[in-house]
C-alpha cells in the first residue's frame, strides 16, 4: 500500500529563556532599565504570565536561581531534580559559588 501522510500533527514546543537571576539585577549593570523593571516581584509575575500563556512542553532556563528560597522556586518547586505542576526537571548550578545555573524542565 501507499503511505498516507497523517492529518494530525503532534507538535512539541520548546522554550529557552535567560530569566536573569535576581543576583544580577543591579541598576549599575542595566543603566537604561527602569528601576521597576528590575524588581523581582514585577519580573517574576511577568515571567509566570508568559510561561502560562506559552505552555511549552520543555522549558530551558539560564540564570535560574534554583536552589534558594526564591519566588520562582515556590511556583515551579524545583527541588532535588523534581518539578511539580506536571514538570520533571534537572537543575545544574554554576561553578565557583555562583547562586544560579541552568534548569531543564519537561
């Protein structure tokens, strides 16, 4: 027989995002930024709104502060490689005592 292309496409969405660790949001580093835009509570709310709207299957974060008592952790709950809210994941901390790293969630 002849192969028939599927009429249903099952997509996979991947999001990669440098979420700019709170540690690095010093006004001296971003002189053109409005002070409110560097505020973690403001940024956190915007990040979560965007993540909710995009609903990606795989999330890749850079500059993620994954092992601190951080607001992002309270939402994504990344602990010991397990992420709740339907994601599993892995966090790798940067070397030399830096507080951030990369997180991959699926």
